[in-house]
């Protein structure tokens, strides 16, 4: 899928290796009511929860996301793709892809889809184990789910980088 900027915007994980070395990645957990955001460190090893945007309409939602991406000097977006447990795409995945189709027209940032199965459940379980109140969980879960999604992509990227370095050493 090409953007209005004339380049391919949906990328594979391997293409993150071609981005500027110390540029951050932003993780996105797209919900029906909120959008959770997370940001990586410049070394791309740690994902941290950033913010939760209460959804209003597409244009202001994207404007808020892209403003934060610019502020944090983000080189790419990692969007959670809510696959079914059997790996197929249902209505939520189709909705996410539709959102990204609209997003592509408004940004030059490359976008990577990351499987987000069980991310919200894993974060909720962690918050419950930490004895977090229901109100506090509601405030934290979306941006923490975005961090969980982004961390999965960072871990996969680290594995690829390590494997690539080993091949060069041989």
C-alpha cells in the first residue's frame, strides 16, 4: 500500500533494520473507544507506555497520534493487529486495516503490523497481580497493551539483528 508520499508504507519486520539507527518506534493498540500508545527507547530494546487517546473521530485521532510521533522523533509505527486465535482475520482486524489505510494517506512513516493476540489479557493479568484498582487498570490497560505489542516487535527485531550479526561473523 502506497502513501500519498509515493512510497510503500506497510512494511515487513526486516525493513525496520533499514531505518535510522537511533530512531524510536511507536506502538499502537487501536481500540473502539481508545488508542493506546507506547514508545521505544532510542536503542530499540525497551517499550514504555506513553499515552491513551480517547477516540473522537478519525482525523483528530490521527492528528494526536502523529503529533506525538513527531514529538518523540518516531521512525515507524507498530500497529497491533487483532487476529483470531486461529490466526485468521475477523471484523476487528479488518477495522484496524481500514484505519491504517486512512493513516497511510496522512503520514510518510512506515507501518508494521504486529500480532496482538492476548496482549490486553496479559496486561490485565499483570495489573491484577499488582493489585491495581479497577479505575487505575482502565487508565493504564490500553497504553500498556501498546507497550506489550511494541515490545514483541522489538524482541523480534533484536532476534533478527542478532541472527544477521552472526551470519556476518561466519
